[in-house]
C-alpha cells in the first residue's frame, strides 16, 4: 500500500483531486489532499510546504504528486519529511533563487503558449478551451465553483533551495496540455532536470478528465512509464474537436 499526497496548482483546492483520490483508494492506497493557504497573503512557499508536510504520515512509502504551480512547493516538502518518490505532474520546475513570478519570462513561456494557441486555432483568452477542453462539462462547471483566490505572495519570493533534493523524481507530462504545452515542457524538463519526461494523453486538468489512466501511471514503476515523444512541436489531441 502506497501513501499518495497531492499538491494542487494555484488557486485550487482538494476537490480537484477527488476523482483520482477515489480511484486510488479503491485500489487500496492511502490518499491525502491538503488544502494550501493560497488565499492568505501572509503565506508563502515555506508555509505551503509546512501544510503539505503536516499531511504526510510517518509512513516510509509516500509518493508526493505536485501539479502545475505545486512544483515550486514539492521539493521543499522533500527536505522536510521522508518522501519515496516525487512525481511532477505537468508542473513548473524551479531553479535556485528564481521567484515563481520570474519563471514565465525565464523559460520563454509566452512564445511557447502563443505557438501552441496557433497550433490549436484557439483564441488566447478562451480559458475554457485552454483548461477544460477534455473535461466533462459538468465537472468543468464544478471546478469553476471550487476555484480559490490565489495570493501573489508566493510568486514574489525566491525559491530557497540551493539544489534539487535527492528524492527520486519523475516528470509526468500531459501530451495535450494547452496551458503548459508539451513541446515547451519537454525542453524545460531536459534543461532543468536533465531527464526525459514520461508522458500520458490528456490536458492540464488530467485528474478530472482521466483519473483511471492517471492512477495507472502513478502505480507503474518509473521504468514502466511511457516516454514516447512527439517531435512535431505541436501537440493536439486528435480525439477532441476544436
């Protein structure tokens, strides 16, 4: 039995993980989905890490899964408590001294997003098509109800670690992610972690859209995960109409 602990992205809560958590619990695993103090202007990355660390039991078989902005918090947690494996799920990867608010310019994100928008034929302001293109409409509506105010505080603070933690780290890339495009993230993973990411079909909100497939990937040992790479530069989901 594995203990899975999940870190949400910016402005999100534990509800975001409910389909995946249910799937993993049905397979006999422990699951914790702590809510971060994202609406507290006094809380920054250290407080986020403290919240997640407090949710981790004294088990030695914990897999920590961080989504999106959670990539800035997860390595801090690994320095506080024992974690067997860290899984970055379509997550931002920080560098020492880099504030999250600097990540976008430092990585060339704007150009990558513009190119992916053009590949998809999507207006850049269409957030439904950006985040929820493969999420059932009723779940997308509920997700909007569960959005939380995200304080700017953690985006202004330099990432405090001098190096990446020694915790074994896997990057799980979503091939049809429109917010953090796959071609862009393959480059960032190579530059910042020096590894080839594992890949899964789905968009940025994959725990809502494809919980069973995601659970299968999380249960697989790292050498069994998919590393198929699309080299075209544009990652469109052929199953989804625009």
